[in-house]
C-alpha cells in the first residue's frame, strides 16, 4: 500500500514535469530560400526533422505562393507579409525562434528588425544567409530547374541590377552589392542598405535595438558554398567599399566596428556563434544539424524564463 502511494506520487511528479515540459516548449519558424516553397520535399522534411530532433513545434512560414513570390516580390514586401503571418499565429504569441535558409535569412532579419508589434524572437539560426550581400551573380541561381519562373528570372537579371524596374521585380536584386559600385548600391538598392543600417543619415536605432535583443545568433557558413559569393557574407564578412579585395572578416567591417545593427554588441556579449560546416550551399550533415541548430530550438530555461508573461517584453538577466 505504502509502495503504491509512493509510486503514484512519483507518477504525479513525472506527469507534472511532462506538462511543464510541453507548456514551456518554444516554437520555431522556418523561412525557406529562393525558388522553393514550404511543401516541397526539402523544406517539409527539414522542418519535420528539426521538430523531431528538438521536440519543439515548428512551422514553415510561407510568403505568398512560395516559388514565384520568393523570386519576384521585393524583400521589403516579403518581410511585411512574414510580419503579418507571424502576428496571426497564436502559437508564436509568447515568442519564438527562427531558422532561415539562404535568402529566407533576409526575410528573417526583416522580421526581426522591421516588424512592429511582432512577438519576440529569442534565438535566430541562419543557414547560408547572404547577410552582407552577394558580390556577383551566381552561376544561374535557378540551376537547371526547368521552372518557367526561372527562365523569366534569367531574362530579368540580365538587365540593370539597380534600376527601379529590377529592384521592384526581382527579389535578389535587393541584396546584390557590387563592391566597386557602392554609391549606386546605397542610392538605389531598396533592401540591404536599410536592413544593414548602411546609409549614414538614415540609420534607425530601432532596427539595432530589435536585433540586439536576440539571445543567440547562430551564423552557419558552408565551406563549399557555390551560391553565396563571397561565402563569408553568411558571417557578415565582405569586401571593403570600392574594392574586390581583400575579403574582410566580420569584425573588420564597418557594419561591425561601428555597430550599425548591434552585431558587435551581440558578439561582445558572447551571443554570436560563427559556425563553419563542410558541404555545399545548405547541404548540412545531420550531425551538424544536431550540433549547431537543435540546441537552440530546445527548451532552454534561459529562453523561457526571460520574458515577462504580461507585457511579453524580454527580460534581460
Ligand atoms: C525526407 O525524410 C525521410 C525520412 O527521414 C527520408 O527518407 C527522405 O529521403 C527525405 N527526403 C528528402 C527529399 O530529403
Ligand atoms: C519524424 O518523426 C516521424 C515519427 O517518428 C517519422 O515518421 C518521420 O519520418 C520523421 N521525419 C524526419 C524528417 O525525420
Ligand atoms: C525607425 O523605425 C521605426 C520602426 O519601424 C519607426 O517607427 C521609426 O519611424 C523609424 N525612425 C525613423 C527616423 O525613420
Ligand atoms: C569559402 O570561404 C573560404 C574563406 O573563408 C574560402 O577559403 C573558400 O574557398 C570559400 N569557398 C568557396 C566555394 O568559395
Ligand atoms: C576578429 O575575429 C578574429 C576571428 O574570429 C579573431 O581572431 C580576432 O581576435 C577578432 N578581432 C577583434 C578585434 O575582435
């Protein structure tokens, strides 16, 4: 009898812990790359894999219709749609983590920096994100896909990158940054200069404040990345203004030293993980996913305790 009581006591404790575990699970969203959509095999699988491995609910957030939207809708609008979608998802109202793939990372940062009244973002894991821009047009971003949208894309990209028309009709034009054409870039590129607070008289402290609130920023670079040029852009490394050489490491760039978006602040606080993995663009081995992505999606006492339930404001330790 006593034994039975003890056992049921243990069972109650176990059940209670299980409930706590479930209720504290921080959800994550996945933002896919260009020319793909949430329900294609790769994205659906990846979201499911991360959920399986982390035990946290995951949602691939679609923007528009996926493939065509990701190619042709300017990133400013893509980020606005992501912001609206996220605000409507009740699951995320207490805060969430983000996993971005390639171009999806520019949407992710738009979400973090520009989304007014959005729920807080705790951890952000960036896989092959062209954060400092792309210095040259990669060999056919659409690859060998026979998608008609890709043909249209190829035609458009032959035009002038910084023209109003291209900026308004081709998503990647928002993050091309030709090092020896910086004036044109700062004047006419409609997305990255704003996202990176690059324009001297237009820096917005709010974008920096919102980015600096992240608890962890994980920047994953793929050593054989054939799409992101230079591949160090995934760590915010890039070329100096006006030159194609030398390649600057992240902490040598002005974005970092002058702390335009808070990257230095985060790094000084030990919150940035610069991760380099083997493989081509987004080709991540399962053991690297387990090591570098999953820990940031799992329940972490620090990420659950650190927001005020009433105000939803993150609390800083
Ligand atoms: C999706 O995941 C399943 C189970 O892990 C695997 O068998 C399949 O090959 C994966 N498909 C893709 C396209 O990655
Ligand atoms: C996720 O787990 C479910 C249930 O165990 C399994 O059927 C599915 O194949 C797993 N998917 C991936 C991508 O690992
Ligand atoms: C900075 O961004 C915030 C948030 O989007 C906006 O409310 C504010 O008006 C902006 N400030 C300036 C000076 O543009
Ligand atoms: C990626 O960057 C490293 C330097 O960080 C460079 O050595 C390597 O060649 C680059 N890979 C590709 C495919 O460009
Ligand atoms: C810049 O980063 C490199 C590589 O991570 C590191 O060795 C160096 O100490 C850093 N420099 C400064 C000034 O933080």
